[in-house]
C-alpha cells in the first residue's frame, strides 16, 4: 500500500513538471495594448523609399522591405521626421510573411 502511494505521488509530480515545461514552450502572440510578447525581435537599418499617403500607419517600404506600421508602433523622430529618403532603424517581429514594426527610429533626416 505504501509503495502504491509513492508511485502515485511520483507519477503526479512527473505529470506536473511536464505540464509546466509544455506551458513554457507554447508560443506567445499579440496582446492588445501590450504589443508582442516573447517573439524574437529583429532589427535593421535602411532608407525610407515609400510611406503611406495618409499618415504613418500602413505599409512602409524601407530599402526593399515591406514594413507593416500599426498604431502600436513607436515612432521616434528626435533626429528628423519620417520622410522618403530618411535613414531609419526598424525593430519588429515576423508574423507569417509580414514584418510588423514595433519601433522605428529616425537616424538621419532626408538629405
């Protein structure tokens, strides 16, 4: 009887630790108001080739890459304004085939 209780306890603890590991490995997705959690973030620099016609939200072309800029994207314009020809540093995450910008920093104004 005592051995059965020990076996049951061991199986329970093993199952509990396996559940914890599985929960840590599940992917994290977009959280409204909080951005992206635990997604690998990528960073690159380039020239703005094209901007949306009505504001900053929409598709930007930086070098030859399409960048999705959302209302949650942080735009840092201390070094100049976002304009065609400006040099930018873009941080973001990949969602399928889309690159979603989490932060864009203007590094040099249009020359």
